C-alpha cells in the first residue's frame, strides 16, 4: 500500500508548484517586451503643455478671462448650491426632525443629505427651467453673448432669493454695507452681494421656526413619559428609552415624512 505524504512532503510539493509558477510569470514578463516592440501598436496619449503667450486682440483676451471666470464658478459650485438655493432650510428642518425623534444617526447623515439635495432639485426646478429657456438656449443658438447670458441667468435666481428674504434682514445688510435704504427704489435694485447674506439669515431663521413647531409634540411626549416614570418611582430608567418607541409610532401613524416634506415645499413663496 502507498503511504500518504506527510506534512513535510505536502510542503515540498507546494514549494515546487509555486516555484514553477514564479518562473513562468517572470519569463512571460521579461520576454513579452521583446515581441511587443515589433507587434504591439503604440498608444497615443494627449499631451498638455502649459505656457504663456502675448495676447494683442481684445476679443481673445476676453475669451481667456471668461474661461478663468467659468473655472472659478465651478470651484465655488458646492457653496452656491448650498447657500443660494433651498438647501439651507431643507437641511436644517430635516436635522430637527431627526433630533426630535431621538434616533441619533437614523436615518444616516448621507441619507438625510441626499433627501435634502433631491428636494432642493425639486424646488429649484422652475428656476432652472427659466434659466434654460431664457439664457442657455439663446446662448447655444448664438443669439446672445456671454455677458447677456450672465445677466439673464441671474434674474431668476435673484427673484427666488428676493421672494424668500425678509425686508428686515435685507435692510440690515444694506445698512452694514453703508448704503442708504432710500438709495434703492425697490428690492430688485439691491446688489447680489448684499442679497445673498440677507437670504441666508432669513432661511436660517425660517428653518428654526419650522423646527421649533416640529419639536413641540415630541417634547410633550418626553415630558409625559418622564412624569409617569417619576410617579412610578422608576428613577433609574431613562425616559428617552421609553419615549422613543412612542414617538416613532406617532410619527409613522401620521405619515410624518410625507407631511414634513409637503409643508416644507409649500413654505417657499411661489413665483
């Protein structure tokens, strides 16, 4: 009868197989370039060269400045998306909802930010459609130039910001800019650098007001549960552990997410 190989014999077999594989791989790697020089096609990659040149024509200089301006806008795009849209109010309100429920990281922050982002797209869609119709399409058809495009594109955004900004906040930043309130005949004449911070302050204040209203019923549940536990002498039991299931049950029964999203979208002044 043949004897089965012991542990040392198995190790020798494994080492031999590994050695043969290594020799084969090294031979393939070393020999392949010799054949590749004659048979393999060459791969052409794009070459980018950076340098400077003298610009004499004003039109060419204007194009270069427009490209630099466009790259600057792209770098600031995340901040524009957050600060010049409905993202501020939506994010703060959804954060208040999660805090009021007491679920800590449920839903996760990524889910909450994704929901806020898509609600922002939904709210800002009319503004985007107006920009596309009045500014982008004429530019693509070469009916207007870049300067006219920028003017037409900012009009819908300014109108949206003005509808959501309180007069009190707008007057505050006009005053801080050392401008007389009577200097502008109407709200539409306020420059964008004054309008944007006023809009941000207004959005934060509105979001906190909505969050306070959302927080109240959950606060009542926490107080009732805490009072019941104290009356029963259960001082060692955390009221949050008992109240959270009741808050979740109430939130699910009234379709909380649907109500919050519906009223949140309706809170923005229509055009």
